[in-house]
C-alpha cells in the first residue's frame, strides 16, 4: 500500500510504502501527485520511504512506476529513497548517474536527514 507523507514542503511529494504495493496504488496515489507537481512547478522532488520488501511490489506496480519515471524523465530534480534494504540504498545511489536530477539513498533511521535533504532547494 502507498500512503502520502504529510507535513512535507509543497515542492516535495512523499510516499510511504508498506505491505503489498499494487498497480492501483501507483495509479491512485503516486501518479496524480507527481503529475500535479510537474504541472505546478515543472520538477519533481520525491521522497520514498520503503518499509516493505521490494518483492512486495506487484509487476503492475513496477510497470507503472517505471512508466511514471520515463514519462517525466527530465522533470526529476531530487529523489530520496529511505530503506534498510541494502540493494535499495545502493540502487538509489547508482540511480543518480541515470537521471538528470540528484538521487540519494538513506537508512530508515536517517529519515529526518532524508527529509531535510529532499526539502532543500538548490
């Protein structure tokens, strides 16, 4: 399931992933908010707190997530992924070489640091 993270600056979309994440979660929670940010400010600052195993994302959820990423490829400004899964943190750090914006991985106990980093405007 995907839930919005409240109390973030207006220029940041924050998503908390727990349990199983489905195609419908991505379509109903993530996509509308990302599109709203792009229309409003032309860039995306994205915080993902991943408290579920990446294997709990259905294939439809992964497909839609990739589709959102590609559709808005040039609008990604900053991506912060918070997870205790080493592979996720590593991928987040490597991802910075694949997108025009910045990407950084954080551990769950570094959530405050992630929020501070994603909220900083360059």
